[in-house]
């Protein structure tokens, strides 16, 4: 194969890649949160207090404390949750959460185990790989 052919192939590949990248980056990233406002506040508290350093969600996080993905199976109501988190234990510090904060955090954790609303019936895969509403 001649050197010019190789240059042509590489040139075509490079130009295709640049065009593809341009199309990909021109599309704004959509971030529809599936969390409501209270749950989002809970998420911020989860991050602020670094609960993830000891607890996992979906198996990701620290391993000092238990996985909290399906918390409602173990802690059935907000009162129990609030007492637990505000009392702490030998390993976990006691957090001074207000009832409103405890509620937000509990709602955030409950939301983790909620079935996702995305079904192939009302969503489609875009050319760039994003999933969007029909
Ligand atoms: C320093 C580590 C650490 C941090 C940080 C931490 N926890 Fe814990 N947590 C633990 C440990 C360890 C346990 C288990 C104690 C036991 O079973 O005796 C626990 C237990 C719990 C439980 C009870 C779970 C169950 O299955 O009984 C809840 C709920 C909980 N933590 C929530 C939180 C929240 C919310 C935060 C952040 C605000 C947090 N934890 C931060 C260590 C931690």
C-alpha cells in the first residue's frame, strides 16, 4: 500500500473522529434528577456528613457500617431512623439532625430503592448513547 493511501485512511479517520466529537460535545448534557426536592436535600446531607465513608449504596462506599440501599427493610419509620442517627453507636458518631433534616435524609435513602421510571416505552436511545424521553 502506498504511503499516500495510508495518509488518506488516517486523514479520513481523524476527520470523522473530529466531526463525531463535535456532534457529541455540541449536545448539552441533560441531567433530569429523579429525586424530588426533599430527597435532593437529603442527598446533600448524605454528602455533607460523609455517610458514604462507612456505608454503601448499591455496594459502593465504605464497609464499616451496613449497606443502606434497602433501608426500609430494617428501619421501618422516620422516628427509628432519627433516633438511630442522632444517637450514634460505638463506631458511628451521633449526628445532630433536625427533624426536617432527618426526614430529608431518610427520604433520600428510601428513594434509592425505588424502581426506576425509565422504560423502553417512554424513552429512546439517542445516536450519541444518551437515553431521553420520547
Ligand atoms: C464512622 C463510620 C460511620 C459513619 C460516618 C456513619 N455511620 Fe451509620 N453506622 C456505622 C456503623 C458501624 C453502623 C452499624 C452499627 C451496629 O450495627 O452496631 C451504622 C449503622 C447505621 C444505621 C443502622 C443500619 C442498620 O442496618 O441497622 C443507619 C440508618 C445509619 N448508620 C445511618 C447513617 C447515616 C445517615 C450517616 C450519615 C449522616 C451515617 N450512618 C454515618 C458507621 C458509620
